[in-house]
């Protein structure tokens, strides 16, 4: 782990862009596109991982494919002495919470929740409200997405038809 910001050159930026576009792209394919060998790309990726520029690789799954068709945002209001790290410890235990952040304004935090149906959402909300440091919650059920290509809408980035890329 490094304590200073990593310095990225043009090749590093091209590697990151290729991995963001498709994390399954092989080092050989990236190297061919930017003029490096596969081992050179790997060394750069390893260096960026060590510097925490690249923090992981993720698989995106459509929430509707899991049967989670109900979506809501929940404002959370906590007791004044509750540190954000305490809320973070709790929300990690809920697979239905897809995002959680502290916010400005009246609420202390905002949760993005996915559930199978209203009953499932209500059960999750009841468990959240049962936490001893929660004063109240205000829920907003999503009716439709105005920007259908957003990650919140469950969209995944475009990937090539052939997903047999190997590292």
C-alpha cells in the first residue's frame, strides 16, 4: 500500500480504460492495442494494484436476474453521537443494500436497496429500523428510471459477444 498518489502515464491510463471497458480483456489484447507485451501490461497492472489505483475487479449482475425487482432509496436518521463507521458496519450485513453513503442535509445517510417485492423491502426496512442507533427512516420507492443506461437501473456495460478472453 502506498501513502502518496500514484503517477499514471498515458500507457497506464490506456490500460485502465481497457479494463474499465471490459475487465476480462487479456493482457495480450491490451498490450497489442497499446504497443506493449502481455508481461509488461501485467507488471503495470500489478503496480497499479499495489498503489491502489486499481482496487479490484467486479462482476456486475442485473438485479432483475436475481429476482430483485423492487428498488428504493432510504434516508436514515441516526442519534447524534452515531459515527458513520457504525452505520457502515451494519449496512455491510444486508445484501439488499447495494449502496450506502453519508450525505449532507437532514438525513445522516442514504441507502439504495433492492428487494424481491414490497414485502421483502418492508422486512429489510424493519431490520434497519430495529438498529438501536436509528431514529427514523424515510423511504422512496423507485417507480421507473429516467436514465435507463445508468448502473442504478441495473444496466451493465457493453461487452463483446465473445467473452472467452483469458489472462
